[in-house]
C-alpha cells in the first residue's frame, strides 16, 4: 500500500511538471539573455523606424503575423536571416522567449 502511494505521488509530480512545462513554450530559454540580444542585434531600431518610433508595435500591431509560439520562433529566425542581424542559431530561442514574455504571452 505504501509503495502504491509513493508511485501515485510521483505520477502526480510528473504530470504537474509537464503541465508547468507546457504553460511556458520556451521553458528552457532565458528571456533575460533574449532581451539583451534583442537590444544588441538592433531589432528594435529597425522595427521602430517602421512603426513610427515604437518598435514594440511591430509585435502588437493589428493583424501582426505571429500567431503562436512556433510561428514566433520562425519569425525571429526569418528576421535574423533576412536582416543579417548577428545572432547565433542557439540564441534565437532566447529572443523568442523574451518576446513571448514581453509581448505575445503564448501559453504553449
Ligand atoms: C532591417 C530591418 C529589421 C531588422 C534589423 C529586424 N527586423 Fe523584425 N521585422 C522587420 C519587418 C519589416 C517586419 C514585418 C514583416 C512583415 O510584416 O512581413 C518584421 C517583423 C518581425 C516579427 C513579426 C512581428 C509580428 O508579429 O508580425 C518578429 C517576431 C521580428 N520581426 C523579430 C525580429 C528580431 C528578433 C530581430 C533582431 C534579431 C529583428 N526582427 C530585426 C524588419 C526588421
């Protein structure tokens, strides 16, 4: 009986952990690193010049393109590729995590 209770406890813990992971699509990434990279790569400078001075509006403008976490990752990669911004491939996910925390707020 004791062992069964322990097993149940572990199962509950495992389910809880996977639910927590789902609530944050970029759980393994660090939004603080992303914020720094986003500034260093001058993402905002270009976006701001196109959005009347407020770069954040690129992410929140009506009809903006990114609709989910996967799309966000793709769009960050797209902009990095297209603009020649100096971002290492493994850092793209940090930037996505930052933009998600700050603007998009996708749950999964
Ligand atoms: C030289 C200009 C330029 C630079 C630099 C740039 N972008 Fe962009 N970005 C754009 C333009 C233009 C769009 C709008 C594209 C469209 O609507 O098709 C855009 C759109 C986006 C979007 C989609 C917004 C939405 O929801 O519609 C994301 C995300 C994004 N950029 C991320 C980045 C990141 C991260 C960087 C820096 C690594 C970056 N961009 C650098 C020009 C730039």
